C-alpha cells in the first residue's frame, strides 16, 4: 500500500518503543489499533546516536559486524506548534492493524481496502483520528476486529474471516459480526454472511475441543516488514488483539561504566560519535564554533585532540563481547566500589553493613548515579524469550527480524536513575549450598527445568540451568523490591533487578549479588528513594523476611515445592512474590520463598532464619 500522507496519531515515551511498543508490536490508540513498522520505514534523520561500546559489541556478536550504531527513536527537539509543520511529522511509522474493521452500528465486518471505511484525520487532536463507516447512519467510528492469527515464528495476519465462514467455497460475501450477549465472550459472537446465510460462532476459533476447533493456516505474513515468507511449518493460532503473547521483545541492556578514570576521557567517550571523524585540532575548533562540543567546551582544542588521538590509537580496537558477558564488568565494578571512578553517569558509595547481617552480606553499595542503555534486536510471538537463559543459543528461527535485510543500526534508549547493590558472602552461600536438603531441592528444581524445556521442544533441555544460588538471589530481590515500594516512592513496575549469580567454577565466577535500580528516560535523576532507603537497608530486609514467611494463599502457596505442574517456581505466587514484567529479568521464574525464609510448609531450606 503506497503511503500518500503521514499523520500524527499519538504519543509514547522513547523507552516504551523498546519495552512495550517496539517494532512489530500493536499499540492501542483511543480509536485505532496500530502496528509499529520495521526499521526500513524509519526516518532516522532526527535520531540521536547513543554511545555504549560494550553493548554495541554484544549486538554485533548476535546480529553481525555490519551493525554500527545505536540510535534513539526519531524525535523533534522543538514542540510542533503547527500540526502541518515538518516537526509534526517526525516520529515512528505505524500502520492500522488489524486491517479488518467492525461497524458498531450495522455490524459490518470488512477490510480497510474494501472502500466502506474512510480515515477521518484530526490534525489538532491526533488522538481523535479514526476510521468511520461512510455509508452508515451518522457515520460511526469503526473498531478494529479483536481476532488475529499468529505463529511461534513471529508471523502475524488478519483472521481469515472468509475461510472461517465459507471454507474453500467462493462467495461475494457481505459479512457481519453480531454480538448476541453483553459479555464479549467468543461464544456470544456470531459471524454471519448476508449473501449466502452462512453462520459460525467465534467460539470455534478458540475452542478447546480439537475436533470442533478451527485450525487456520499460517500465511507467513510479516506485516511490520510489508512482506510474506514463502513457507512456514508452524501452526497458526487464533489470538485476541489484547493478548499478552502477541509480542515479546529481545532486548540487550547494560549499565554504563566509566572506561577512563578522568572526566575529560569520559566526556570524550560520550561525544565519540562526533569526535571519531575529526582529523586535527582545527576540526575541534570548528565543532566548537558549531556548538557541538557540549560539556567539552571548558577544555582547549589541543587537550581534546590529544585525548581523541589517544583513543584512536589505543582504545578503539574491535572487541568481541557475548551478550552473556555484559554483566561481568558491572559485577567487577560494583563489587569493588572503592576503585570505581566517578562520572556524570556513575557514582557508587559503600555503606556500613546493617547490624545482624555481617554473616550473610559482604557489602551494601549505594549507586547514586547510573545510566542504562537498552537496545531492541528482535522479537517473538506466542513464546517468550524468557524461556531461555542469557547465555543460551537463542532459537533464531523463532526470532523475527526488525528489517528485511541485515540492519546497520538498532533502536536504543538510555535511561538514568539510581540503585542499590547488595553482595552476599560467598563462604556463607557455600555453607548453605552444602546442606543435604538444599541439594535435594536443587535437584528437584533442575528436574523441573529440564521437563519444562523439553515440553517446549528446546534443544539441550539440561543446559543453562541457573542453579539454586540464582533462585535464592532472585527470590531475595523480589522480596526486597516489594518491601521497598512501600516507602521509596516508586511502584513495583518502576524498580528493575539485575541478578549476579555464578558458581566458583564458572570462568567469570563466583558472583552472588543483586542490583535493584530505577531509571527515568525523561530526566537526569530520579526521586532518590532507593539511595535513601539503602542507608537503613537492614530494617527493610527485616520487613521482607517477615512478610515472606506468610502468604495470603498459604498453605497452597507454601506447599508448591514438588513441581508436579511443570512450573518453574516453588513457593511463589502473585500474592507474595511475582512482579510486573518490567521488573523481573526472568519472567517470574526460578522463585521460591522456602529457600529465602522458613514457611508454614518448610523450614530446612531457608538461607535466613526466622525473624
């Protein structure tokens, strides 16, 4: 479909374009359902380059060395006052999807291309842009159909309404979607053909009865790339428009760590996308006249050029970084805060250990400043990538690309905030791991891990088991996040976790610690709540321990330790442990209150005693 005009239809935050509404995702606008288009359609003339070499090298190891840049979503630096101006057309391209629409008055069900519907644009109030049924009384606003088909390979298409109703029979159909009840359930929705009188309930599309259920064929369509793949062997599934499994992002992220001990070197790093092309001090002077040096302006041209030359000769060598290795430099820096250099984006301060926790904790570090860079490299549908460990060989046949060919850039965002790092004592961890009951529980978790992966046809089901050490640290992080939200000023969805858990025999181990942090994409700082609470962290750990000993769903929650239902969590549920998707790095898997504190069902596994 040829695009004649671009219209402003809504606004979202830059960070949402990665985590929630990235390429290939559906976004619900007030009167439209829109699909975020692929990078081929993006105009990056107004995109700012984001510098983070470690993350770029990790992405190159996954997507290829042709990836050269991390770019922020296109945005205008000035607020468009005129809706007809160039600035008003800067943004991320979207297209209406599903393409089939329903008239709420006459119940007509037809595609956008049928000519029955017309786009009604409101340039002054973009949120009111909508499709209307021009041939219906009062020209009502039409709504997107709520049903689509998708497969595990990432393909997405409109629901095959004609085939669902008529099979292979040809009919010049006039189709209507009738709602027989008020519940909106598929059993109350009837699809009717005015031409031949054929009828079929939508419950057939989502039925649990395999004999009665309608099985659509995957078309191989990639609507975000405007094309189709020739063949797809996966089974298509009927899904709802608002289903949570329509899009799962593959995001790489890392914390920005100072690579040089002095401030000048750090500022040169931040401006490297501009400075890497300069050839002399005269070029620096030209950038100064163009006001492109920013906070480097306080240094002389010769000082800046000397540092640029040094980086070009010694610090610009190609580096191979695996995605699984992104946490290693973070651990090395956070676990040695006294050696960590300060910068505008990173500052850490160790504090005294809380009373009573000297046997369990190695140190507590306040991260007063941090910067996290996230990059979107692909996505899946139906099956979340949380099913795989970070160091796993991800199933490339299930990851949908962001472009038709090999990309030279990926969308990224940078966020700044604060955090709290807690390191556990390795000797105490080892002492706990040697317990017979803990070893037996670890074997049960490993068996559940293996059966869970085998049920999803994941290669090497025994691989990438994170271990009971990870379960302990992950559970501790969730319990502490829930406790900190009571007093920090943040919601649970605003606090994220990074778990550092590796055994001594690992090439990068041992690691035993957690980082809880928050970030805001539209400010240079945040509320300061986490750092403030970190100064009295013992009180909050006490509260987390006390709360986690009981759950509103006990004893059922506490008794869930045998994994008979093929779930990857023990004593954990929404009432006590689970967090929003934006907070948890493993999709609420590998959690168990019984390894953290005694519960009503178990007291022999707990790392911490009864409080």
